[in-house]
C-alpha cells in the first residue's frame, strides 16, 4: 500500500482529537535496546515521534490484521503488536504503568476495522433477535380529548366571493364638429356652429403607360439580340488583336 508522507504527517499532527496519546518504550528492530517515543493513535494508524513537540512522525504502524497481547520482556508492562505472516514484524512496546498499559492494549485492540466490523455484525444480530421475538411496535400517540369547560370551536364558514357591483356608464363628452376660429392666436367661441371647408387636394398624377416599340431590337427575341451584340464584340476584339500583332 502506497502512503503519501506529507499527507500522513499532516494527519498525524492535525488539530483533530486523538484516540490515545502518551509515551511508550519501543524495542528496536535490530537492537534489543528500548527507545522512549511519543505515540499518537488516530483511527487505525499508530504514529510515533521523537518527543511530544515533534512535528513529523518517525514512523507509523497500520493496525489492520494484527493482535495485541501481553509478553514477557526486559521492560515492565510490556505488550506486543503481532501481524499474521512468517515475515511480518512484531512490535514490542512497554508502558510506564499498569494503567497506561491496560489503556493502550484496549485502544489498540479496538482500532482496526475488523473489530468495528465484528461490532456492527453483533449489533445486527441483536437487532434481528429483538425483532423476531415479539415484533413489538412502538405505541402510537393518542389524541387527548378537550376539557368540558372549553366549548368546541365553530366550523369555519367558507368564504364565497360576491359578484362585483355593476359600474354605471359615464356619459362621454361630445366632441365639437369643428374647431373654433382663431384671432391673434386666441380662439373665438360663438354660439353658431361655423364650418369652413379647406382647400381641395390636388388630383392624382396620370398613370404612365409603357412606351411602344420603336425599332426592330425592341421586339426581337433574346437569341437575335445576343447575335447582334456578339458581332459587334467580335469586331472590336479582332481590331484589338490586329493592333497587337503590328509592330
């Protein structure tokens, strides 16, 4: 499994709460000496640092497919994290007290996803057993009756929109038949209705008729017109070619 070192370092030192943390004595892989390291447990990953103030972990142990058990070692309060397989490494750790050892053994035993899977399976079996015994249904809440001193509210009367009242028609103002005459920019009103006809519009111009044909080309078909103009073009082209041939 490939792990990104920068992502692991950020996860190991982030501000999220840890599952367990404290000093443990770790036995070296090649040497029998024990080194005091600061261990931090986050999920199924056990990080260890040089000290509590370090920002980068020295190593990490993935707690999957392992068992945690007590062992007899040179250090007191020792326990081991064993992995299945012939070439798998066994990590021997030692706590500083009996209470610290018990806390670490319990936390490391519950850190793997295999343990969580077993817990979920056990809970599912318990839930199935409870459902199969009696199938007890939750009691439904009952509506409480109203006290006798309080009268029941009357049924609401549906609102029916009434028809709109007819609007009386207003008389339209009469428009004068003709505008009153003006004198010096002011209208002069009189009781007698006067009407002065305006000038008659000019008559429309006469329609233009199509002109009658005056020559033979006006009534000639398209082929004849093409032939006539083609002769003239050929004559002009022959003159142009002869002028280019002459030195």
